[in-house]
């Protein structure tokens, strides 16, 4: 049974990511730390899959990610080979199994800068059996140790990016996803969780505002602040998770976004870059004032077209019947003669 609260959070997170990458508003990283949330939800779903299927869940989860990624990889290799500047080697295979950042050309890097998330997600999937075992035996240390490693990396000048840094930066969020699946967070009293989150989040904001990065008060430039703030945000959001909820009229839209979340994420940077390139060619201003929303609307329209054209690959990867329009299934309404009749008293 689908968790509508998780679906809603994931849909808001993916739309926030597209909006931030399009408009670059730093305040969005504070208002809604989407990446930490996406990793936490991934951890929750992975824990559920492991409990249900054991280690077989690793192959199933990886299949659902790498098959849509192959489509992007084929496009990326063809595009950058056409433009030139891409050096082909064994690392080109990373465009099909991205366990490290695949090679790009100077121009291609703008189109495919989002790959780090897929790379990190795959590593978390592979490590999840061990991580879940550790979490269920030592929950607090399993969250605190990765954060400690992140602090050490940052203080020694090795915390600016890369596979190793990203793993330890988002491991606490992945572990909190385990806690959400196990129901641990929902059992913590708000009298305990709110003061802890206020202190943790306050420290994160203090670090950010004390030393803003090159993009101003942008959490992406401050990993320690980002992790503290995201953890506080996640604790509150996941602690408040209802046992059940209805999304009403928004449910079809939320489910459609969830069914195509990977396609949206994989292709949104290419859509943004293409829209900006066309804007330059045509001499159209797409930055500032209402122009920002023109750009966002064009990106949204192009992403929607890409979802219609390529999103069905997600269905194949999940072994569902391919759909061009990702509409949720509706339970069939029984005909009158099939409806259960009242039993005479």
C-alpha cells in the first residue's frame, strides 16, 4: 500500500529541485532542503524492500534506476561525441553504471551536472543491508559517525565534493529514512524532538549566516550547515508523518510525479540548459522579474514533453505496463449485478 505522505514529500522535493536549478534562489535550500529529504525517503523505501525481499531488493532497486539512466547515458555520449571534447576510455562505461562520476566535456557538464545524486543513490542501495544492520543495533552512533567523518573531511579540506564526501554527507538522512520505516521517529515525543531540532537547526543556520558561500546563503556551499539543518528538518517532517492521509483532488498529480520522479530528475538539467541556450540564440531575456517565471514555465513544459516521450522507460524498469501518460490505476467499480447484496437479517 502506498504511503501518500511519502508520495507528497517526494513530489514537493523533486519540484523544488527543478525550481532551484532553474532560478537559483538560495533561500529555497533553506526553506525546503530537498536533497536530504530525497535520500531519507530513499532510505525508508529501501528498508521496506529489504524487509520484504532481502538482498534481492538491491538488484530490483538498481534495475529501476540504471535502465532509465541508460537512456540518458546514450544521449549524453552521442551529444558530447558530436560536439567533441570528450575523451573516451573505460570510464565511458560509467554512463551506464554510474558508480563514479562519468566523464563529460566542458559543454556537456552543464547538461548533466545532476549525475552525482544517481551515483550516491546507487552506493546507498548497495550498502543498505550493512547500513540497516548497523542502524538497528546502534541507531544513534550510525547517524553520528558519518556526520563526524564529514566534519573531519571539511576541516581537512577534503569536504568540497566527490563520492566519498557525498556518502558521509547524506548517510544521516538515509539512516533517518530507516528510522521512519521502523516507526522509531513517530514514537519520539514532540517535547523531545522539537528542542533538539531547534538547537541543531539553529547551529546549522548560524554556521551558514556566519560564513556565506559564493552563492550567498546557499546550503549547497556549506555541507556542515546543510547536514545539521536538513537533519532537523527531516526529524520534524518524519516525526509528523500521519498513519494515513488523503490527497484529495491532488492525488493523481502527486502520483504521476512520483511515477516519473526519476525521469524528471535525470532530464531537468538538460531541459534547463536547452531553454537557456535557445534564449541566447533568440536574444530573449530569461532572468530577472517575471522573466524568471517565463524560464520556469518553459523548463516545466519541456520536462513534461520529456516525461511523455521517455517516462515509460521507468515503467519497463519497474516491470509495469508502459504508459505514455503516467495515470494511477483506479479500482474497477463492480457492475450492479456484481455488487454484494445485503444479507437478510
